[in-house]
């Protein structure tokens, strides 16, 4: 201030200070809450659920194209929403009980970052559970409802005391493999055939993707803890990564996935009547080669936190890729 007058620079500074101290607008609050809810859903898991269910439904429709009716479209979307609700419940309840660990391992998650209150998180997980169960029970019959309930139950005992099965490495990866591997693939295919008026029967491609993804989910279960070793040790969470070391688990995960890819190639060679070998062999060869390269990059980076996070993201990209090619094999 000179001679009682405010300079342009001072006016700008006051304006900026006023803006910084002002309350956020309603639009900004809604936008922030929406962003927090999206992060709360763990988008990479939502993509996996959506891709998996879409791939299984597409396969069932390709096999029975003469039975397709537009009236089934609403049922398909309601089923997808129910699956996303189930996914949201499982990852949400885990965040509610992992706040301390997430402040170390995943400080960007909305509860750990202070962007979503615990009360709001509870409201969301209860909504997801009630909405998902209601949709399934009203549209898909008692058997699928029982499978859906089993998935919610397993997700609950994984995170919630006193059981909190995530403390035990074998139990933890078996739960994840069961829910994301067997229950999702079998349940979606069963429900789709039932909606088409067909009884359930395994086809070679569906048996393949169910076994493939179950083993893949096991790999996700053991590698998901690679970036979290620091927080897991601090809070005495026993994982394979804390017990055996990051390098050993990364090699174990890559080795199991290579077994998956080799099995896929062998299946295409020996069962050409069941699989489209012209796609299945080169696709899985490329995916296997890219996995070997990514594992080599991790080794060259000396297992830094950034490299480990990149490796884990790449595992999920391989997971998505399998579902993308599945309807066409």
C-alpha cells in the first residue's frame, strides 16, 4: 500500500488470498465427493469386473445367437450393476478396516486421504450390499442369489474382525481367487444361460476362462501386496511378500502366469475343434513375451516402489487383455 492506495500486485494478492480462504461451492463439493466415491470403488477392480461379465455374457450369446432378445438387455445391465455393487462393497469394507495401513501404503485412497468420511463410507457399502442383493434376488433366482451372497460373505470375512482372513496369506489368496475367479465366471455364465432359457453346461472355452482366471486371480492376490510391504510390516499383516520378499513373489507370480499362457497355447494346439488356434496361440505368445519383458524391467529397476507399482498395474492389464480376447477364441 503506497500513499493509502492499493497497487495492482497487492490487489491480486488480496484477491488470491480471498479465493484461497473462501468456502468451496456446491458444484465443487459435489465434484469432490464424486471423485472420492470413484476412488473408493477402486476403478481397476471395476474394470476387471465389467470386462469379465461382459466377456462371459458375449460368449454365451455368441454360442446361442438365435435366442437373443432385446428384452434381455435391461436384465443384463441390472446384472452388471449388481456385480459392480458387490465389487464396491468388498473393496469398500476393506478400506474401512484398513485406514491405518492405507495411510502408509495407499495414502491416495479417499478415507485415508480424508476426502471421504467413515460415516459416508459405511453408507456407501451398505447401499452397495442392499442394492446388489435386491437386484439379484428379484431378477436371477435363488441359486445365483446364494452365489452372490457367498461372494459378499467371503469379502466380509476377508476384511472384518474378528476373522479378518487377510492376515493369513493362504486364506487371503484363496478368497480372492474364489470370488474373482470361480464365482464371477461361473455365476455370470450360469445366469446368462438361464436368462436364455437354457440349462447350464460347461463349454471348453468357458471351462478354460474359469480355470485361467482363477489362477490369474491367485497371482493378483499374491502380487497385490508387493507395493504394500512397508505398511503390512508396520501393522503386522502377514503376506507372502513380507515373508518371502518382493523379488521372490514377483518371480512366483510371473512363473504362474507363464504356466497359464503355456497351458492356453497347448489347449489351442491339441483341441483345435474347441478353440480358434489362429488367435489363441499368437495372442497368448505375445502376452507371455510381454510378461517376461516386464519382469525383466522390474529386475533391472532393482525393485523400486515405482517399478513394483508399474509391474502390478501391468498384471492387471494382462488380466483385462484375456477377457478382451475371450469372446473370440
